C-alpha cells in the first residue's frame, strides 16, 4: 500500500514539470506562428492573437507559469517576425493561406475565459477573467518591430564598419613593421 502511494506521489511530481514544459512549448509555437502572420500581414492576425492570448491565460496553472508563457510567446513572436523580415518576407502568400485556415479559429472563447477547443475539449481558467480584455489591438505593433529590426541592423552595420576599420589599421601596422 505504501509503495502504491509513493508511486502515485512520484508520478504526480514528475507530471508537473512535464505539463509546464508542454505548456511553454505550446505557447512558444503559438508565438512563432503569430510572428510570421504579423510579418506577412495575415488578415486574421487579430483573431489569432486574441485566441492565443486567451489560451495562454486559461491554460496556465499559476501566475508565474503565465508570466513565463508570455515571455516565451513574445520572444518567439519577435524572433519569427524578425526572421521573416530578414529573408525579405519570402513565401508570404503561402504563409497567409496556411495562417488564415488554421483550426485555432474554430476555438470558442467564452466571456469568463473558458475555451472550447476545435476537438471539443473544454479548458477552464484557474480563475474567471474578462476575455474581452485579453487583447487590445495595437496598430503600431508591426511598425515597432520594424523599428527594432532597423536598430539591430544599424548596430550590425556599425559593428561591421568598426571591424573593417580595425582590420585596415591592423594591416597598416603589419605593413609598417615589415
């Protein structure tokens, strides 16, 4: 009897971190998709963002896990956006087609934060919240990320110029020694 109880407790302890990693991986995947949709100007992006954020809040088991999830989501979203911009928005028509036809858009978000997933699974939040306040559309979101991308590229160019100057100085010093 004691072995069964200890085994059950051990399984519960091991299931917690596994769930957390699944949650964070799900959120990260949602972020990557969101970033590509934003970069390509997908028409259904605001709906996606609303549902993804509702999922993050509803699925998190604690405030700390929710905060970690938001960080992972936003990091993945920014990474995907910047990568898409870096490669010149290659293949955006196909990305938009896939983005706008996802099953996630069949998710029903109820006013108290409960989600009914496309497969029929119902996810209830740990505490009720007003789902209408989850996402306030920011028209400048893309512009802010573009500015951030421009700053990163400017730093890289500046660094490359410095390295080029330093290489020239080193070459001149080497020639002067010879």
